[in-house]
């Protein structure tokens, strides 16, 4: 399925509701723009709070690296 949107004068656009619903996108989420030779790929990332990751960190973990993994959406 192809969806088209228009850019505003401020270079903003609206994500179609079908895409928002399918990927559970909500305000505050981030979009990664991945450039390739064939075009651009978008990746949606949830904004994660420390409360959401609390309890998955053990005492031997590197907190900075864990935060990076969470921000990238990596599994651990």
C-alpha cells in the first residue's frame, strides 16, 4: 500500500492514521531516517522513560550502554 502526504511550509507532514495504528505511533515517538542509494527508510522508535526500563538492569550492567540499546530499540 502506498500513502502520500504533503509537506507544510515548515517541512512538517501528517502520518496517515493507518500507519499510526499499525505501528502504534503516538506523540513523542521518534522517526529515524535511514538514507540508502535506493531512497529513504523510516523507522519508528518509542520514547522510553527510565521507569519503563527499571528492573531489567542488573548490578553488573553498563547503564550508558543499556540506555543506548533501549533508545535504538535493541533487544537484550
